[in-house]
């Protein structure tokens, strides 16, 4: 009898472990280079998912060489694959344009959006005593725009668009030296792109004092980027709103993810966002309003949550 009871107890314990294992949902989250702020965000999301689901959702973060790689892998990955990319790359992949020319795949049509994350936001940061209040004032000034990054490419593009290509001196210094160069008066300003508030801008504002340049509607239209407003008070000494441009970034998956998983993932993300924002301010710029930037369709599981929460979703994304 004792042996039979012991066997029954072991069977019950085995069943409990089996149910626990089955209840655990594992997600692969393809992010960015480990040195990027977007990798840090991925780690924060992984921690928030574990906490918000009481351990039921386990997110494994994978390093990536960039958003193009993330999109390309969507055609080969199965199951719960989540990746981040600007929505425009989903468009290019599905239409076989630019870097996806002659590299199309029918599975790109299975990509679905889940939720927005902080946007890549352009910052034109000027030393407060430089006298620069607008782009027109940049003539004859020395700027650091960096090399090879999205911010560097955008910075060079904007100078050309606004007729300043040969009128601004470009410092041959790496972006990571920008704050020191600004403080030592080697440069008048620098260009950086990242989620806001950006750590290097926070440091520059606190140590040197800065102004941020705003773009007018005509300039924003020329850039073909998304308008974004950085609220006054985000950076020390910058009391007014800064109107700038951004490249929206969205977490995506594919139709291989089941509706329940997409629902729980999206719900947990939004429920944990406030806590994430308390620890890392860049989450505070994310709201349901950013869903307007989605290209293609939102996953039905995520859509179920948005409808329950009363978050407006563009008809085109349904």
C-alpha cells in the first residue's frame, strides 16, 4: 500500500511538472547589436515579460547585426520569433525593393506587428553658447555627425537637403567623443539618433548646456521621415518642445505565433510599460498612438488586446 501511494505521489508530481513546463511560453527576441540601446531595451522587455507573467513567458534575447537581418530571418524562423525593425523595412521586403530587390520570399507576407517600441529620434544638439537657434545659423559652424550609423546618414542627408552641405565643417571625431568635444569647444554641436531621452544628450545638457534644433513642417516633409515632438523639460535647460523627425520601430512576429501567445505577449508588454518607464525614461515616449506607423497587419492576438483595452488601431492594420 505504501509503495502504491508513493507511486501515485510521484505520478502526481510528474504531472504537475509536466503542466508547469507546458504552461511556460518561450519567445526568441531578435534585437540589435549588444552595444545598442535597442539591445538594452530587449533585455528590459525580457525581464518585464518574466515578471509580468509570473514566469510563464520566458524571452531569450538574440543579438543581431541590424533590422535587415531581422526581417530576412522572419522567412526562415518558426514558432515564437519576435524581431524589431522599422515598419518601412517590412514594406520593402514585401514589395522586393531596395536591399530586398530580387530577394523576395512569400513568407514575408506572414509578418505581423505586435507593439511599438521607442523610435529612433534625430537630435541636433548645439552648445548653448554657440548662438545657433536654427538650421540657417549652422553656416560656418563645426558639427560632429559620426560615421556609418543611421544618425550619421540622416545628419548628412539633412545638411544637404537644407542647403548646408558645403557650409558646415564636419569634425573627424567618433560620436562617442561628442560630449567631450562639445565641452572642450572643439565642436559647436553634434547629431545623434536614438530613443529619447538619449543618454549622450542628457550628459551634454548637464555638463555643458545645450539647445536642440527644431524642424519646421517644410523641412520635415523634405526628410520624408515621421514627425516627433520631444517635450520641453526632457533635457536640462531645454524648456520648450523640440520638433524633430524619427524612424518608428515596431516589434513584429509572424503568423506562426498562435493568437493566445501574441495576446499575452502584447498585454504583458503594455501592462509592464509604466514600470519600465520608471526605470528607463525612453519607454515613456511610447504610446498606442504609435500604432499609426505600423505597415501591414497587426497580429490577431495583439489586435484582441488593443480592442479590449480601447486602444485605437488604424483600419489599415486590422
